[in-house]
């Protein structure tokens, strides 16, 4: 019976993690961000709610024979119900989230979106509620063996992350959600008994066959470049807007494990960012390519020798200064940056594209004549930019990081949560390292008012220059602006006077305004695209000239500190000083997220804290009322107090464990995006490693390989060393092949993960002793609820701390939480269970 239950627990946990991984992809497409922390908090809120429910019904049964229970074990009935409930709730989730018109972009000015947000949140929690009921009931029914159930839960969860990658690659988000339902059904089958067995197994097999048939159909249609089941995306996302264009047609649509790619024809795509208004010709015909339903990027249907607009684009001077150049183009998306380089006379081009499906989309929708990646001299590399820059030692005359993002108002905060490892100080250090003698780095960003995005680019490059070279940034940087963009040229070897003259002639002819040059004069700025004052020049001058740059950043209106790999949020400009202004305009202006994505996190923290507090307190209040009426209450009280264990200690211990685990897990996921290349890979592989090895730690908890009093000490030390270790690991392993990077991440997390899997079952052991002695049956499910609810808060709080202070601070918070939990554990152990 125990082995069947263990299989059911593992299958149910695998289904839950498969669904979690899928929801990361779903939210990335349907909304504006992968919201990994939100997905984790959804799951844990479901677990917390399940613990509260089990605590409330604990008086009806107990897993052990004590003077205070009738030994009715209902876990064998709860587990199949949990599996079936999970499967059907997944279907409900898919229907509801596609019919509820929730849109995170418009939450600031549309009041009904707050209601939709709560409904969205609660519905997505439902499958995890059933998962928690099944696992929590098994924990209650396994006194003396709860560590084995907990291990099955963790190991099954790790397997679920691997299943997610395969399901997403085969069938995309719709198919992966079906796959999670299928695995959830499998969890119910082995433990069905009694009346439930006959009809339950019949329903299970029928559901399995139907779901499998639909999954196979979705897989076939996805691989055949069609779509069987669609998804509702935010109406403000670029793809949704392109669909509204009269006559637009989708000519390519496909999923892989990391993205959804669509190519749209006849959608009015005319994108040439930074194009001078002195260009009198027409833009070339273009298709639009969309990644994860985001704004379209151009696929230009023209040969390089026919692209007359090339010399009128902002980056053209880089290719004029370096004719017949060897050029590196990073993440050119539909290929506009490669087209510019070829039209500018580049001799050879290395185009680095992280998503191979982008290359496939361009190849499928263009002809050999217009496929820019198939042109002579172009070499396509499928790697992330950071991996390529570390792996390849080639040097180039021009390194070009093109503008492939659409304009996003800095006040919107719509993308402030996104980790962007290609725009950190370390990223620009790597780019500068690939420049040959007299090489030029060129990049373009959107203009914002007040200056923010473009000046943060200059601040980041200035820091990278100072770290890598002895040259002063004031002598190495050139910048100029048009109507909407600012272009930055960087030459670490310094600019010759002839080159400066050539740049001035270019900006004059194309009507670009100089923002910075080594020999710039104030009267040279603000000539053509006139502003009330030359604000961009003044800010850049202050950044490059000030000795106390950190102080200048601290006093600036927006946050423009240079992002680093430990704090890679390039688009996060929020500062608390903005709060009064943002609150004054809340709901009155077209500013999604109330002026900053930060406020979404704060609102979410309030919501989950409220629900968590309710879920923790309700069982205690209700059961204390029942216990006052119990005839054996005096015996219970006497035994409980003899053990010297207080309820606040149970609350604090398991609450701190919930906080600590997520304070370590969330930054590990975010930090691993750089090393593994994509959020879904980081989520799946880190969760796989953490949960699988934590399951092993749970299995070892009753062994004597490590004295219990040392578990927390070693765990705290490893948590403190993890950010330093990961920084060194990234430097050393970023150039390795992907499989080796995966393996090094998985096995390097093993020691930490094994120890992270031990404190929870260690706490269950003394709870089980307490139940046997004092008859408080509700304590195990209550601890399950506390741990889940604290983890919900931790997931959101970890994202807030990472945005504000970086990943290292979040790791530090996790280490502190584990240290405090360890002190509580040692105190209880010393006073009650000295024989352990």
C-alpha cells in the first residue's frame, strides 16, 4: 500500500511542477513577463490552503493510535480525489484564463481588472490546492515515514520539470497543460479502492485516452506549422494589435520549449528605428516577426544592395568608418541589423541568434533572394550573446547590438521585472573584449523624457570601460540622437580627429543632434530636434564628468544605476521618491501598472499576505474552540506543556523554512537564466536540481551521516557562499557546451539542496512525537499550511528584494531565515528530545 501511495504522490507532484513550468511560458505569452515568482506563489498558496483544510478535518481521523483519536485513515480516499480534481481543474484553468479578460497592462486605469486579477489568481491556484490535499493527507497518514512521502513529493516534482520541457517542445503551452492533466490522472489510478475503484478507474482510463489523443493531435499540428487550440493574449501586446490590421495574415506560427513565434504578413510593418527624417524614399516591404506575442520586429523583403535606407539609419556611420568590416551582430531578430551591415559594405558577419526558431521562421517565410541570413558572408550562430562572447575568441571591427525592442514608456513599468543579461555591465565588458584594434561598439536605445533608458546605457558602458580599460569614458564615447532614439558609439582606443569630423558631417547631413563627443561644445547640441533645454547632453555630461557617479545616480529622478549580473533589471527605473507622483496620476493617465511594475509586486504581496494569514489562523481558532469542548482537554494540555513546545514555535519554525527555501530558490532561478540561456530552462533545471536533491536529503534525514545539530550550520554557510560561487561559476562555465552547463548547475546545487530537504522532515519528526504524546493531530497539516503560506509570501518578497537590492541580498535573507529556524530547532530538541 505504501509503495502505491508513494507512486501517487510522486505522480501528483510531477503533474504540479509540469503545470508550474507551463504557466511560466503561458504568462510570458499571454501577459508581459514570465512571472516565475507568481507561478511559484500560486502553487504554494494552494498547498497552504490544503494544509488548512486538512487541519480543520484532522479531528475526524488520525494516523496513529492515541487516547485522542479513532484511527480512521482517509488519506487513501483523498489521494485519488486529488488526482482527478487536479486533472479537471487544469481544464477549468485553461478555459477560465482564456475567457476572463484580465490584462495586466491596463490594471492601473480599469478598476474591474483588480477583480479579474483576484479571480485569475484564485483559479490558477485550484490545481495546486488538489495537489496539496493529496500530499498533505499522505504526510498525515505516514507517521514515522513522513520523510519518505516528502521525498517522493520532491523527487516527483523534479521529474515534472523535465517532462515540461519535452511537452512544451512537442505541443506548446496548450499541449503541456493537457500533459499535466494526464499525469495528474495517473496519480489517482493506483490508490483507488472500494466504491471508487470500479467507476473511478473507468473514468480514469477514458480521460487518459481522450487527453492522450488531444495531446498527440496538438503535437502533430504544432510540428506541421498549424495551431489546434489558441490562447488569449493581452490586447495591448504587439501580436494582438497586428491581428487587428485589415488584411493581416499569419504565415508562420509555432511553439518550441522557450518561445512562441508568429510571422505576420500585410500587417503594416514599417520598422526602421532611428531612421533619419531626411530619407525621402519608401520603407522596404516587411513581414513582422513576433516572439511570445510581443511587438513585431521586421523581416525586410529586400536584398542588401537594394536597401537605400541603410545609409540614413542611425548606425550607418559605424560601417562608414569601418568599410569592409568584420561585424558581429547580436540578437538581430528578423535580421534588420544584418541587412544594415551588409548594405554598409561589411565583408563578413557573425549573426548571433539565441532562439533557433527565429532563424527557421525567417527561412520559411522568405525566398533565398531575401533571406538575409542566407546571404554570402553571413554566418549564423545559435547561442545566447553572453555565451558566444565568452566561447568565441574572434575579434571584430564592429560589434553591433541593435535595437529590437519596441518603445516602452519608462513610466509604464511594463517590463521592469524582466531580467536582461545582455544589457549589464558584464555584458558590455564582454562586447568590448571582442573588438579588434580601433574597433567600434555601436548600440541604440529609445529616448525617454526625462532621460532614462538611453542615459542608463551610457552609464553602463562607462562603467564597463573603466573596468576593462584605462581609457576615460569621456574620450571613448560618442552619442547622438534623432527624434526617438539615441545611438552610442564606443571606441576604447580613442577617437581620431578625422573620425570625429566624419561623425559630425554624418550627424549634420542626417539631422541628428550630438549628445556627447570628446571635444563637444554645448552649442553643438540641440540643433535639429529641438528640446526646451539640451537635457540629454547635460545628463550625459554629468554622468561622465562627475567623480561621485554613485551619488549622482542616487539623486537622479529615476533609477539609472548601471545594471549588473547580480541586479540585471535594465528596464527597472522605479525609485520610492516617485511614489507621490505616481499615486497622484494613478488611473488618470495611460500608465500600466500604476506607474511601475514595482507596485504590482507590492499589491500582490498584500494580497498573498492576507490570504496566508487567514489560512494560518483559521485552523488554530477553530480547533482551539473544539478542544475547549473536548473531555480530554486537561490531559492534552498537561502533555503539551510537559513537552515545552509552544504553537508559536511551530508557526515560527515552519514559517521560517518556507521563507528560507524560496529566498534561495527564486534568486537561483533568476541567476541561472544567464548560464542556461532562457527563463524556462533556468526554472526547470534549477527546480529539478533543488527538489530532486532535497528529496534525497529528506530520505537521509533519519540516517546519521550528518549530526542534526550541524545541518543548519552547514546549510547557512552554503547559502551565504552560493552567490559568490555562482558568480565564479558563471565566469568559468559560460563558454561551456549547453549540456555541460546543465550538468554543472545540477550537481553544483546538490550539497545545498540535500541540506535544504532536511529541515522540514526534521520538524515533522518532533511533531509526530508530539502527536503520539499529546494528541494534537492538526499540527502536521497546520505545519504544511504554514510552510506553504510562508513560501507564498517569500516568492513575492524575493522578487521585490531582487529588484531593489540584487540577488545577493535575497540569498542573505534566506541564510538568516535558516539560521533563525535552526535556533528554534535546537532549542526544542534540547528541551524535549535529547535522545535524538
